[in-house]
């Protein structure tokens, strides 16, 4: 995935309820593409878990 696509996905995650009041994007400036992809994966896992807890 290109860096632009990764940053777009991170922007989408920033707007989820889990991360709405937290800054998860600034760190992207110093991360390699591989590290950025891992950061996004972790954020996606956390957002999904948060959504499941809110639904229960």
C-alpha cells in the first residue's frame, strides 16, 4: 500500500469514536511505511474492539 493510501486510512481511523479525541496521526511523520502500516493495523484492532464493547 502506498504511503498516501496509508495516511488516508489513518485519517479515516482518526474520525472513529475510539480515536476522535486522541492524536494518532502526528507520529506518522517519523514512521517508515512498514511501521506506519503496523500502527494502522493496531489502531484498526483497537477501533474494532472498542466498537464491539460499545455494542454489548
